[in-house]
């Protein structure tokens, strides 16, 4: 019997952003979000542009357009690691 939860989910996109308030802290090229262990969501992405000051501010949000063209994905960023052009972040639950 299905328990209503997904154990393996992956969402991909070609463009996104990390936002601090209304500021773009980083623009992202290809990105992927997967559901990790214990219900956590993990973002991996390649940065196309980063503002060194804004990326260190909090709170940070990840946004990316939905493939359907209807609306945006939006997650709060709980932890963030930027090394060179690579981003890895642990995300909170998806925002409605």
C-alpha cells in the first residue's frame, strides 16, 4: 500500500536564482534538486554569476521556473556551499 510519500524525486531545470530579499545573490545555469534522506531536499547547480556579499546574507531562497511554464519553484535555503562555480545547498520544504 502506498504511504503517500515519495522516496526518490528529482527535479531539473536550466536556469534559476538564489535570492536575498529582492536581490539576486546568484544566477544559476543547470540545476537539479533531489530528495535526500530523511525528507531533505538537496540542490546542486552551476553558477553563472555570484555576488560575493549577497550570497553570504540570510535568508536565501532558491527559485526556478517550472517546466510547465506555470509558476516558479521556491525553496528556503537552510545551508549553502559555493565552491568555484558549483553550488550545493540543503533546502527546506518547498514553499507554496
